[in-house]
């Protein structure tokens, strides 16, 4: 074949490919844009004691959008528990210890990227379930190791969810769409909070030890178990680093402090970790590169709060911390002191103390303007303006709200059919 003819045919073929491919690319882009526009950003509020999740607007007036029953299979689960003496003992233990006399039916939850399902951890049922948001039915169920499921975290791309199996000292990582286990890793005693790094390469797990005993005096702190941060590769689940805050606290002059790291939040560049510890009314700043605690913030005590540590829920005086997107403000839930406050990250000066009833979590609104706390003692969520530190509004939800997470639903969703 002559060279000029070969070039002509190649050019014609290329032109044909471009002619066909261009509309396909445009169609794909249009489809992606359509899928994105078909989703609505919301907040999921897990009502732990009644087994529901309220779905509210992610910003603005935070009005209710719908409600989900997170335990549609309650009868089947209870039949299993009642038929197994060991499961029954753990179920009752959860009710009478961490549950404060109530069953724990929903701890944490995240929606799938397509906004069609929500995945929830259920402590009393020791499992994770995916619930179809259109029908309210269960897509899949994953029983965790041991007898209790706890905090979760979702990967930045939304495809994987990590869940703490608190009585098995294990974190499971699941495919969020199928519930298939992708891997797992060992932790310290009673794994609690999980955080994915911003690039999705690492998972940080905080183990808090035994928070249900009455041995709460600093002299008995050693009885609480092995508490440390475990950092793993999020693909291989191999251990990358162990951080035991005991030596870091001691070096900072805090030998009487608990080393049980509770809720925590990274700065936007992930150079600093801000975390709460058991029994402390405040938080600490940890520099990741130098591996040292660099600052401490002690927040006001409520004079009405008993100083008897055994009266504080699960060893937590303050439980809940978040940061605004720009990294200039922190928001702290002063759980046992019945307030929340916004703290300037640079000066560590707190703003107004916003009265709240046993606030149990703190997160950030969809537009980044407000801190959202769950008031577990008042069955409501409250928005606090990061800029002013003042309360914006409160919205009534179900019994004992705890975790609050941003997510998505279909744009026209108002609740499962038949609900």
C-alpha cells in the first residue's frame, strides 16, 4: 500500500474515532453531571436508643427531610440473641453499661456514593447493615467479630467503610456497596474512633480501653487496658505505626492524664491532630512530624457537674470535636459539662459557652459555616456559627442522638416507601 494512501486511511480512521468519541465523552460528562444533580446533600443523625436515623438538610435551617428505621430486622436479631446465651449476656451488658440502661441500635452511618443506601453500625446487634433508602429494606449485613460494633469511617472516595469491633480489638474494612470484607487489622483494647487520611492511604484507629469500670482514679488508670493509636496502610492493612500517648503525655508533664484518645480531628494539612482524652475537660494538640504533644487547652468546668468521675458517661467528660474547613476554628462538645464552644485554633481562646444537654458529637455543616452538635440529653441537634460562636438553631430528632454524618440521598427522597 502506498505511503500516502496509508496516511490518508489513518487520518480518516482517526477522524471517525473523534467523531464517534466526542459525543460519547459529552454524553458521559452529561450523565455524570446528571447523576450529581440527582443527589441531595444531607445530614444523617443516628438516634442510638430508638434505632432510627433522622435525615436533615445539611445547612441553612437544617429542616427534616425524612427518617429511616435502622432496625427493620429487629425481631430476627432478637431471636438469634435469645437463642444464644453468650450473645444474650453481651446484649444485656451493653444495655446496662455503655447503653445507660438502653439498647444501642445505631452508632454510626454513612451513605453510599450513589445516595441510594445508608450503611450503619449497630452496637447491640454487633453488626453493620446497608439499608436501601427507597424501600427501607436491608441490602446486606456484616456481623463483626466479637459482640459489639462501634465507630466507623468512610474512605475519601466513599467506597470503603471501616468499623470498630470493640470487644474483638479489631477493625473491619468493608466494601460499602457489597458488605464484603476487604481486610481487617488488630488494634489496642476497645477500638473506638477511626479516621481515614485525606488521600485515603492510611487509617488511624484510637483504642480507648475499658471505660465501664469504676476504677476511674488516676492511680488505677493502668487497669483500663492497652490504649494506643494504630496507623495502618488502607490497602494492605499492614501496621505502619503505633502511637502510645502515655509517653507523650508524660513528656508534656501530664502523668495523671488518661491516655485514652477519644474523638479527634486533623488540621486541613494533617500536620496536627487535635484530640480529647478520658476525664479531661479540654483537648490536646499533637504534632505529627515531631511526634509530640505541643499544646493543651483546658476548657471551663460546669459548677453543676459532679467531680465524681464514676458519674461521667463511659469515662468521657468531653466527647466530640470538629474543625471548620479553613482550619481556623475548632468546635468542642463539652459532654458532661452541658455546653459546646467554638475555639480559635491559633490562640486557643474559647468563644461563648452554648448551653447544650449532654452534647455527644460535633461535626461540620455542608456549607462549612456551622458546627453541628448532637444533644443526646435533649433529643435534638444544634447548629453553632463558627464565625460568632453563637447558636443558630436547634432541630428535634429521635431518642439519644449521637453520631451525625454528612451524606447524600436522591434529590426527591423524603423517606422509604411505606414508612
